[in-house]
């Protein structure tokens, strides 16, 4: 019963060649929802202009500890607001050693209905033209 509460939604991306829609189920649905929240800039969705995460406002920020803290804060706020099925346990932001303009956002979360823990690593790319 707890899995049914987690829901079923569209699998992203939609297959452009066949036009068919696959379904994401349960925990995978949550994983996809988190990815969608982080990938959407507020104002991007016509019928829900406040939906999304403010990460896109930080694209031109300098790669610094302050930027990492701001990114973590934006992610926490967006997940708290838009994904009630989870509790974000930790959000850690680190610079990718192989690519200094890429921040790796490591999100540890717990699914409320099942108490299962998961993590997701979301890459966020800075413009790279700003310097500290």
C-alpha cells in the first residue's frame, strides 16, 4: 500500500521517435520528480510559474564556498516546497575535480511512506567566465 501512495507519473524524457509515454513508478517517480524540480527554472512553466528551483539564477556565480552554500539552500527550499513525499536529509555541494565549472549536488533523502533512503547526484554547470 505504501508504494501505491508514491504514485505513477510520466517517464522523462518522452520518446521523441515513437511518441510513446512510459511510466515511472513509485520510488522512480520520486527520483524523476526531484530531477524535474531541479531542472526547471521558476517562470518556465506557463500554468505554474512559481514551480522549480532557483539554481538557474546562480549559473554566472563564481565557484566558491558561498555559491555552494547558496546552491544547497536553493535545492533544500525547492524540495521542501515541491516534493512532499520525501524528507531531504542532507544536501552536499562539491566541485567536480575533473571539471571545475561543474558542481555536484548530492541529495540524500528519505521516502516518507516507506522510510527507504536514497540519494541522487545532480550536476549543475556554472558559466565558467566568472573568476574568484
